[in-house]
C-alpha cells in the first residue's frame, strides 16, 4: 500500500477515536440496527471498561463488518484485567481489557493463542481454556451493569451544592437569626433598623451582618417540596 494511503488511514482512525461513542455507533452500524445498538451503549454507559471496549470495537470494526455490538460477556477476570467477548450480530470477538486499554485478540471461536495471556488468567493451555469457558459465548455471564451515579443535590432556586452558601437573595436560604425564610422574615429590617431596603449600600451592610452572624449553608432537606419560582418576592423586597 502506498505510504500516502497508509498515512490517510492512520489519520482517519485517529479522527474516529476522537468522536463521541454514540456518533461512532451511528457511523458503524446498519440503519435498521442503530436504535438497538444505542440501547446497548446506554445500558453500559456508566461502566468505564465497557465503554472502552465498545469504543475500540466501533472505532475499528473488525473486517469492516457493519455489525452492532449485542452484548459484552466476561470470560475471565484477574487483578483488574479482563478477557471479554464482544458479541456482535453474527460474530463474537475476544478482547483483552486492562487499565482501560483494549486489545483485540481475534474471534472467540479461535480461542487464545498467546500462552502468556492464558497463563495470566490461570488457564493451563488452550484445551483448559475451552473446558472452563465452553464454546458458546452466549452462555457466558454478561459484564455487570453499574447503577447510574446519583444526581448531585443542589438548591432548586440558586443551584449551589450541599455545604455551600446560597447566592444572596435565594428564597431557599434560611435566616440565621430566626431560621425562617431569609427573604420573607423581618430580620433584615430589624438588623438594619430600617423599614425597607432601598439602596445598594443597605444591602451591602446587611450582607456584612449576615457574614458576621454566620450564614446557614444549603442542606438537602432545605429544598421545598413545591416550586419556589414565580410566587416569591424580589430579593429582600419590603414584605406585603
């Protein structure tokens, strides 16, 4: 092959490796399989190992076959490394995964040729591999699917996280003097000795008083069970 063609193919593979995995899937499978292929990705999207395997597969489809990945099967695991079968529509491919690096070993039906890999995963030889694994990839256990990480709890009004101080004027913030809703209680007027906050200087003085008293940081239980937007007064406006 001409050097220019080899370079072009190398650059194309590098570009493909930078694409988002869902986009790689859309490029790599038949139109009628896209929805199912994306569903497999969504199933495994919270597993870094599975995402690495799927990315490797779709970045460089074996034999340029446009087959979707149907499932990921565990052959053997040891000390953070895995032998995994990627089941495609019509073929099963054997991969070595370690530290989020992935190596295609070949088709599962051909087994493992490298004795060092066999010995690492504690197979005595190829015969022992087949005896312990079986010839049907479908009979192997699927890779575990981790639960989606819990969404961080934030203030529904100003968006700060647990333990952080609210943005001044947030309707969820509690008053450090009476522990009521800070922008509804009268403590701001009592502390300043005024009936209404009408100037920026007054607001700055109140913020300083708040800091000295100690503002109450956001906690998960502070969020109201009903929407706060739309019916709250403007920050520190005069109560009705």
